[in-house]
C-alpha cells in the first residue's frame, strides 16, 4: 500500500487481486448501495470531507503457469477528511475487501 499527501488531501494506493466487477461488489458492500462496474471513480461523502475511489486494471499475474490472477490499482483519494475519519474509513474498506482464506 502506498500513501502520499497531495495539495488536495491524502492519496492511498493499493495493488489488489480483483476485477472491476469484484471491486464494484465489495464497494457496494462497503457503501450499502449498488455501484457500477464500469471502473469510473466513485465519490463518497463522509461526515467530514470526501473520498474518491477508483479501480484501474493492471496486467494479470501468472503463478506456476496454471493460475492467473487479475490485478488492479485501487486509489482512495481523501479530500478534507480528518486523520481519525480517514483511519476509520480505511479499516472499513479493508474489512469489506477481505476474502476468505487461511
């Protein structure tokens, strides 16, 4: 995960193994409303500030010649969100995007 400050706020970038459709499904679970799977940015108003989420497909990664995993760059751009609210949203984001496993 990468983080960086910009003049507009904080930007968090993650490389994740998911498709745009999986991104939309997990984001819908996080927000409690349907989200289009077209990959366009999604603006979410928080109690203070806004977070803009986007998903950009990357080249898939192949493991052992048999398994190919999709990859995407997911960016969360926070605008005017205080640190405590940002941390709480990131925690909810991580929980919504968790997958089963050991």
